[in-house]
C-alpha cells in the first residue's frame, strides 16, 4: 500500500500538465462506493444499484451540538458514526460534472462540495443547516486543511527521476445487463514497477474489473478534491484514475506493455472494482490475503450543462467562516 500511495504524487506531476476538459454538456449520475476485504474482495460482482443506493443513503445520526469539550466529543462521535455507516452500507453520492465544475453530494451526511477549477475555489455546503464555506485552492495549506483531515492537501510531490513500467493483462468478460444498461465487461491485471535512481525497484499489483456503457465519461484535472471517499479507498480510486490518465498521455517516462484486448478509454463505467494486493501472497504489499477492494456502482446517469444551477450556491444559504 505504501508503494501505491507513493506513486500518486509522481503521477500527479505529469497529470497536472493535461488541460481540463471544456466538454459541454457534461454528465450527472449517482454512485455507491462499497468496500470488501479478503475473499470477498476477490469475488465481488455487480449488485442491485437501486437497492444499494437506497441503503447507503440513510441519514447519519447527528449528535447534539455543544461547545467546548462536549462539542468536540459530539463531533468526533458523529464522524465515527459516519465512518461506521459507510463501511457497513457504503457511501451514496450524487455527482455533477461539466466544463470546469464538479459537484459531489454525500447523501447520508447531507453535505456537498462544489469544485470550480477556473475560479480555483472549493465550496463546502451543509445541506441540512443551509450554510456554506468557500476556500481558495491556492490558499495556504492551513486554510484549505480546515475542510478536515481526510480532504487536507498533501505535500507537493517532487520529480525524483522515477520511471514506471506498467504491465497489463486484459480479458474481455462479454456483455452483461446491469439495471437498465447493457454493459461490456473487462478485467485487467496490472503490475506496476517503480524504478528510482539509486534505489531498488518496487513492484505493486492491482486488478480492475469494469462494466462500461457507450456513454462518454468526464473528468477534471483538478478533480478528486471534491471526492468524499477517504482512507484506503481514496488511494485506490486515485491510483486507478491517475494510471489511466498517465497511460493516455504517451509520456516516455511510462512504459506500458499489454496483452489481450485493448481497454476502451473515455467510456462511462456502471461498475468498477479495484482490488489492491489481490493474491494470497499480497500481504507483503500491505493488504490482507485476497486484497482490499473498492467497488463503485453508478446509475441514474443523465446529461447536464456547465451552466446548470446545481453548480451554484443555493438561495437561502448562509456563508460561514
């Protein structure tokens, strides 16, 4: 896991050079992020999106507000309940992305973030209490870190001359009906070897299973800041997105070899399972036997435009510090 986390900073250096998509209309969709460990991670399959989304959308129990020590304890309890609820039932989100704007709603927590890459701002909304905060993406780290430890920015990565070799073994799984969508399935076993000057090479393993439809997907180069997924899941999702972006750039620092059918690029996935350390000997990579899997189910997809009111602060909301 540590090797995979270290790869994120390196890939982000290269990925940041890609201009943001100005595509309009964009896309809106709902998602459920779930987690599995051990043998469950290796055998995960698409579920029933409607049922999973309803289960993951149940509101998190709020603790009474208070000041001083009591207020801090109540806040910690609420955060703990939210994490427990997410690990048990999954994380339900609503996504909106178009042009250089992205909004992500955490349904159970009744919060939202609005990321504006052009304005370089991130707004955090409390949908229940109708309040919001706005911070600059270029503000000092301590100001942005007020969003919470899960969303706090990491130290700026430096280019140490590392090279990355990716080896992919792809397999077509054939068509499958997932809800209202007919999706094409693919499995990819990925081996990543990082070679740093003067250091021993490190190899990590990851397996992805995807079912995609004939609908364009959209991403932002400053995206990911708005995601509410934290912990190991954030590492898996970022690793997956960064790897795909890096492969599409045809950069000489990345060597990619593959066998099997090519993986379609830029298409919308209704099911993605990312397993890290998914072999019996994977515990040496920081994961348990069978691995740790992050599973994303997506549905209710529809087209939107970048001038949709969903990207603005709703009327009646009060700004807070």
